[in-house]
């Protein structure tokens, strides 16, 4: 961290050595009318060349503005980033390519230095943490054999500054590098990688909640205005949720594959310490959080920590944990009661949907299929881009396919099963692999065309599955 800090300070110092008109004279365009003319002319020339992708022609004029007029325009940095990345991609000479990479790093550093002044001239939110995250991603992309410590320090600082406002790709890379750092130094990074996982998991949920809010906002606006732009914006955030869900799955995978902690490891670490920390709510919540993230709901440490935590301060995660404790004891009724309490206490839409899905999974395990579907439907209502509830409903249908006295008709239930699985794939790319596995299995259970023809049905026809399912599907 210290080395990284000194590196940024030295770069800031180098940037500060330039003749930066518009800073010392408090005039964005320069100290004199002549300076302003030079600035405007340089901007005009590099803008025109950038539009035509004449990067070599644009470069010296952009460089003049960047060096001498650092707060003239915000897009000095966005367009400079575009320009330098294009120059890096086109350059074959290794030394020149490295020089452009250094300039790109200096661009981010100067943007951070003047972030407050730049924010004054734009309505678009700017943040030092966000820029630092972009710097880290560029560093990973362009610096051969990038220093693990330097990369980690940049990402860690960016994520801690931005928290739930951090870009999902930055949060994902933060967890990836933390896991690599653990593998390189297990003794020195063991406790930190667990904390990093907790932070990354929390922040990515905040991102998903933010995207869900924007989707609802634009969908509601579209109903009022019928403006297609609002519909497109909602679709855009839906795609971003898909990408963020994949990032979230990757965050889990990086931590699990690092070998830093399995459920058994965590139980060994925490079990002996729960009793002595039974009044320490901060410690208990940490145990609940990390073990809950890894689906360690059957672990003794998780269950004990949840019970102590719920007695101190009722929280959603603690109530969920105590619910699992009752479920483990065989008291499903009390378990569901506590799951309902947890769902009521939770404020995050993303987490609330997941809790509904976990309650559904418990109901499924005790063959309460109708109840399981209701919880799964609640999860979908809360988060329409969540694939697991659809998979769970499919499993419920597959576990209870019989509603007719003829085998061929009962096999039609699997058409409804497939409907849910295909829907899961469509809304949530992060669970596409799991959904496809079930599709491959259940596709073999559907009735033959001949059997259906004998009963007056053919491909493309609608059929209602009876019994508790009571749902329309289409014959394939």
C-alpha cells in the first residue's frame, strides 16, 4: 500500500510540474485571451481528428490541452482515454507502447487530482474511487507481469472508496486479485481474503439493488410517457443485471476456488470462538455473513452465531440462521416462521429475493411443493432477473408430475418444467449452465408425438397441466 501511495504521489508531482494554465490563474481556458484561443483551437483540432479516427493527428493537440489546460473540459479525460487506448492497440514498438501506457496511467492520476474542479463543470457524477478503479483495470490489461500488490492496492482502495457504487467489473477483479494474493501468501492474506469476500459480496448486491431500482423507475416512466427511450433504458439496465449476476457468481467462485475457506474450515475456525463472543454482535454478524454466503447453513458455528445474534438484535440474516437451526432439528413449521421474519426484516431487494428462494428450497426438501412455488414466485416478483426460483419451480413440477390417469398426459408436465428452465436461462445468464443441465435431463421425459396424437394433441397446441400445478404450457 505504501509503495502504491508513493507511486501516485510521484505521478501527481510530475503532473504538477507542467505549465497548467487554468489552475494557478483560476481560469479553465488559460490566463490570457491568447491562451484561451490556443486551448479552443487545440480542442477543435483533436475533436475533428478523433471523429475520423486520425489518432496520430489528434494526439499532439489533445496533449497540449491535457498538459496546459487540465480542467478546460471533462472530456479531455474521457476522449484522452479513448485516444491513448487506440494508440496502444495500434503501436507495434514495445517501448513506444509502454510510453503510451504510462501516459494513460498519468491521465487517470491527473483526473483524480482535479476531480473536484472537474465535478464543478459537469452534472455527471465523478469520483476519485471510480477513476482509480478504471486505472486498475487498465493497469491489469496493459502492464505485462503487473505487480500483484500494486494491482490489489489500487482495486482495494477503489472498492472501499466506492463501496456499493463500485462498477461490478472492478469489484469482480478485486476479488480475483485478492484470491490470487492469498494463493501467493496464505499466511499473510488468509484473514484479509475472507474480509474482502464479505465486502465484495455486499457491494455487488448493492449494485444489483441499484440496477433493479433503475429498471423499475424507467418501466414506470414508460407506462406514463410511452417514450421508447425509457423502455430502452430499462432494457439496458436489465442487461447490466445479467452481467452483474455473472460477476457475482465469479466473486463466489474466486473465493471458493482459492481454497481460503470451506464450510468445514470455517466451522473449525469459528466454532470454538462463538461461545466467548456470544455478546459480540460484530463478530457474530461476520460469522453469519461469510458462512451464509458459502451456503454453510448446516454448520454448527453458523447456527450458534445466528441464535446468539438474533437474541441481541433481530436481523434478517440472524433470523434466517435460526430458521435453519429449527429446520435441522426437524421443526419445519418454526423454521418457515423464522424465514418469514427474515424476509420481513430484509431491506435489500436482491437479498430478500434470495431469502424467498432459500425458503422455497426448504419447502421443496420436505415436499411442500405448492408452498415452495409460492416462495419462488415471491422471489421472482422481487427480482424478475433471478433465475434460481424458476429452476426451483421446475424441480417442484418434475417431482410431482402426476395429475392425470394416463401416463402420456402426466408426461406433459415436463413441458411446463422446460418452460421454467428456459425462462431461467433467458433472464439470468449466471444460472444458464445449471438450467441447461436440467433441460438435458427433463427433455427425455416428455411424451412421444404418437402418444399425444392418439389423444388429440399435436405439436404447438396449448395444454393445461392439472392438479396443484394448474398451468398452461405448449406441446413441443
